[in-house]
């Protein structure tokens, strides 16, 4: 990728060993497949790309190395959050991360290891921990998140997606008054980029959310936020893609990508070889490993998140919550109750 962020293909080929697929990982001589657009990755991003491309009359094939929506698109907390427009890189976060290195349950923890790619990424991250870059990144992310929310709301309504979508906002909740006072930049930053936010005292938040125990110091209501059940959303999106004529191939292990005449000529998988006019990389953390041997340098590092899903309790939050001191997200649907963190 050049300095302007333009992907540049160079001569060569890429090989990538698919993990945990047993017999599916073996390369066999199989039929050749052709597609107009080949999308690598069947998570929410790959399926959303397929949906919009099909609406524009393109022929689309989606390949997923496992089960569609089985990765990050399955276990996240299902919140749609323009309120998260700010980047993680901001002044003070490096010092906080260093203090958390020895804390196994820290909300941000980077396991120390000798990994040149990770070290380069961390150095680039450190250089961005200033208010100028923080403001610039927020200004770029906020309109994308707001527009994404609009597109998802329209898609859910238009396609009648059964995914428990609710445009009800979200709450950021503080119990520590010093932490709340130190977060004054939050509302100011969102207001500057056009994302609505309301600063509330503890009594107001407790009146809005009866599931919270007394003692809330205050926090923020984010009216532009929404929620849905992510696994059901992905399942429904896959259903619509298939109904529109899109082809989805699951358990299709990508083993090699070959270039020819400056473009991707072939994608070799356990289900055969694919060629396409255009190829979309939507593999998340897998993308850098597959893209690097063909000359694409994607500055992506994988992150690990955790969630646990319960049956819906009798006393249940009405709104999605971010419990700031614990860095825990709480989402409640009619069909369940999920806690998530990183």
C-alpha cells in the first residue's frame, strides 16, 4: 500500500495455510469457477458488500474459510455506535496500557512478544497518541459511522430482517466522579463532529435505567446509537444475499493467491480455483497474511474480544450500557443478554 493508501499489486504469488479445516485444507484438482466479483470473507463486511453489489447488478461469489458469520460478526455486542467515533490512540493511553501489561483481565492488554509487524504497528500507534491526530481520525470516522447506521436501519426495514434491531440509543455510565470529570473531552469531541450526545447526572441516568444499582456518578446518553442481535443479523443478511442470486461458499479454505499482469489472476481454495474481474478482501485479521505475498501491506493487527451470553434475566437493562470503569458492554435483547469486553 503506497503513502496515499492506494493498493498496489506487484508480481509474485501468495500461499497461505488454512488452519483447523483438516481435509478441507488440502489442495485438490477441482473445477474452475468464474465470478464477476469475488468476496473473500463471509462476515458482516463481506456480506454487506455482496448485498450492495447485487443491488447494482453485479454477479457476486462469497468465500468463507469457516461458517458465514462465525468470527467477530457472531460474538460482538451488537451495538451500532457513532458514539465510538474516537480512535483508541489518544494522549495518555500508552501509559495506561503499560500499567496494564501485568494485569491479565485488563480491558486493553498487549502481550509482549518479539513480532516485527506488531512492533511497527505499536510505534505507529504511539505516534498517533496526540490531540491533533485524535481529532483528525474522529472527523473521518464520525460521518462513516453515522452513514453506516442509516444504511443498516434502511436495510433492516426494507428487507424485513429478523435481528431484534432497535434504534434506542446507548448509555455510558460512570460510578467514579474523578473518572467522570476527566471525561469532559468526550461530549465536546462528539459535538464538534456532529454526533449527538447528552451529558447527564447520576440521578437522571438511574431514572432512565432502572437496572442500574444506586450510586451512579453520571455519564452520557448517545441518541444516535442502536443495537441488534449480531448473529441473527448476519444470518438474515446471508439469506437475502442468496435470495438475490449471490453465491456463498462456506468452509472454503483459501490456500494461494496468484497474480498475473498486475492483478489477481486466481484464488486457489479447497473447493477449486476462482477467477474474477474484481476481488474484495474482507477477511479481517486474516487479510494481512494473504495480502502480503502479493505486495499489499495492510496495517492490521488482530484483536481479541470476549463475550458471554445468558438467558434474559428478570431485571434487565432497557438500553445498551457501557460500564466505563470496568470497560464492559451490556446488551439486552428479547432473546438474550450479553456481556462483552476486550
